[in-house]
């Protein structure tokens, strides 16, 4: 089944993308969302209110419950605590999660190219949000149009920016992101690309 993905700087953008995908008829069970921040605030370990605060929906997705009704807080090695839902999270939480090699393994075993998986993981680590949808071949163009409308980040430009700042690839053993004021040399502010 084809995949489409959208990388966003903010949770609310990813949330909107999920709602628009669902409203367009993309099956909720084929969509995943992961976000390191929620409305500008970093997710903390054991924050039980976070998922409840994240589920506010609008549109048809709210009526049916949709993917956002199943948001949960979990920790991903190398990224830290996230708010997340969907099939990708099931892979990471289950026995297959360890076997696939963490977030990079889960993404690549799902058909995401390794270079893209590294950029997605690093962007999550730095506070971003990711939406991935498994769609029918006939829905690929529609799903891409929706993600572009939100708009999603240009992944090639984001990768080029990371490389300019000395980044090579996502390092799971590096641990969760430190805000720029604590590590100003390694992390430069992100341009909106």
C-alpha cells in the first residue's frame, strides 16, 4: 500500500492534516501521528493530561472519534516523550518495535526511504510532528495535495539545513533534544522550508 508523509513544525499543523485526511475519506486506521510538542509545549514523561488535552478535534473526525481520539503519550528512544497514535505506534510499542530498530527501523520497514526516515526522526527529536498515511493508489494524489495544503515541510530543504549545521543522521543514543539555549552550537533555529 502506498505511503504519504508530512513533516510539520507544530502539533496543530499535524492535527489539521490528520483531520483533513480523515474528512477526505482516508481511513483512520491507515494514519499515524507523532509529535514531540503539543501547542508549543514539550511533552513530559508521565504527563497523563497531555493526550487528553490533544484530542480536541473539529470537523467529521471529531464526530466519529477518528485517529486523534486514540492519542497516547509514549517515549521513543532518542526522541523522548511524544504524543502519538496509529499503526506506526503499535509497531513501536509491540515486540516488532525492538526488532525493527526503533523509529528508523519502523519507518524504513514501512517503506519510508532511510534518508527520509533519518530526517523525520531528527525533526521529531527537535520538536516537530509527523503524519504518515497508508493510502490506496487512487488516493495518493489527494493525500499529497492535503499535506501540501497544510503545508508540510520540504524534507529535502530541511535535510540540507540540518547538514549545514553539522548533522549527519539521527542518533538514537544521543537522547532527547536539548533546547537551543542549552546547546547553541549543535542546534540552529529552524527556517520554515
